[in-house]
C-alpha cells in the first residue's frame, strides 16, 4: 500500500484506518509526503513559521508510530510551492518510489485536491501520471472522497476553520459508487484518533472547538473511489 500526500496529517485523516489495518495484516505500508507543512502555523507565538517544518516533521513521525507505519519518505518541497515544481520533476520523484515499492494499491487525492489546496492538486497529478507509467499490472489507484451524508453532517463545522478552500470541495461520491467504504473497527478508530492527536499544532484548536465525540464521528469511516486499474 502506497499513499502519496502533500502535508503532514493529510494521510491521517483520509487513510489512517486503512494503513493501520494493513499493518496489522502484515502488509507493507509506505507513506510519502511532499512538504513538511511549513506554512501551517495557527499560533505564531507557540509555533512560529520558522520552526514549523521541524515541529510538523516530529508530529508526523509520532503519528505514524501510533499507526505502526515504519516506511516514510519526504519529497522535500516547501509548503505551498508544489504547483511551481516542474511537472516532470514531481512525476519523476513519485515514479522512482513507485518503482521501488511496486504497490498493489495507491492512495492519493483526486484532481479536486479534497480541499482545493493547490499542493494537493499537484500531488494528485504527479501520482496519477507516475501510476500510469510505473505501477505494476493489476494495481489500483484510489482517489480520496467523502459521501454526501458525511459532507452534510460535518462540512458546516469544518468550514469554521476554512478547511475546504474552493466550491465543490470536499468531493462527494454516493455510497453505491465507492470502491472503498471502510468502517473502522472500534480499536482501529481509537488508534486513528490518537494518530490525529499527535498533530498537536494542527488539531488542537479544532479539538477544543468540536470535542472528542465530533472527531470520533467524523473519522469513523474512510472513503475512496477507484480512479484507475493498471492494465
């Protein structure tokens, strides 16, 4: 299982349950992150932008440890600059990892970027092209999505924190069109919530505003649509 994401914590919200479950079943799980989220400070006094790369790297490693994921790669781009990376360079970086991992399943954002973030959209484009060129025959590419029911229940609150940056985000897919509709077992959900909480600089404000029960309900399932099957 290979996940390719833009910032620390993208993977934990969208696929932590799938990653933890795969680790438990003895599968290889590899996570790739394009940037260290250096521009993601919510509080310049506690987490100055000059230190955010180090802060979020440490949070990422703590989060992955909770999930049992031991293989992680940074692409070492700066937060917010992915659209300025020459496309063939970004594709090449992802392709080299795809060739090394030879995944059966690849997970990333859809072209909408889930939230509309330009880094997310760039990572989707790189991963999709790398999948076309280098994924093994029979492997599957999955794009993150939500359901209409999820969006109706949770988007209004999340918009207080400007999570979804463009009209049309998050993307929604009816349940009968999903390729993956993973309802997390209770122990896996608890594991995922601990992994989310490891991203202290990003989640503390929302946890304080919404509470644990909201996070439990909002993260109890993970949804993906099938984008492509190689060959």
